């Protein structure tokens, strides 16, 4: 039996994404997300509860997130729940459940976004193409379809 661990959350960033680099230079962005739940109680008054989640995104994606999103932004996050455990200096055990982010982007319900596609350089790095188009960008083979190592959007 295969298990599927996936989660989708919609909420607001409680701080700017924190961009850090591992000792080997790999970028990692950490986010904190507040997800609010509103309901009417038995007196027909609005009540609100907030849950807070941490999430992590890696590599070029991390740099894109840090450059594009800021505190207060309403975002949609999809990913996998991941539990981390560690021991404190005084021997106590700690554990946290975080989101290993697969996708994150602004919610367009009450906002607009200016999307620019990033593309790969031959060296494996990325550059901002500056392209603002709704048509797909990227290498096209002679049959008119996109090459298999490039995303078709």
C-alpha cells in the first residue's frame, strides 16, 4: 500500500522569507505561514483561530521565493509534511513538523502578480529572462514541441 503525504495550505507569510546557504553554498529559504480559520459561534459572532507552519524550499527555487515574496503576502503552498527531531544541549528531545515545499506562489484572489520566467543557462545556473508573456518560453525542437528537459511553460 502506498502512502501519499501531501498538504495544501493558503495563508499569509508572517515574515519575509529567510534565505540562507548551506556550508557547500546551496540556497535554502525558510518561510513562516499563518493559516487563519474563521467561524461564527453560537451567538453569531465571528471567532478566529490561527495556526502557524514553517516551510522550506531549496536551490534556485529558494532564491526565487526570497526575491518574489514578502511578509504579509497571501500564498498557496503545496508540499509534504516532514518531521524533524533533535536533542537540546541539556538532553531534552524536541520535534517539529514542517512543510517540504513543492510549490509556492501568490494567491491572486485579492492581488495581482507580475510573473517573469527564469530559464537555465548552459552552466546549470539560472538567469531572469525578463520575459513577461503568456506564451510558453524555452527551447522548441523541430516538431514544435518542447524539449523534454524543459518545462512547457
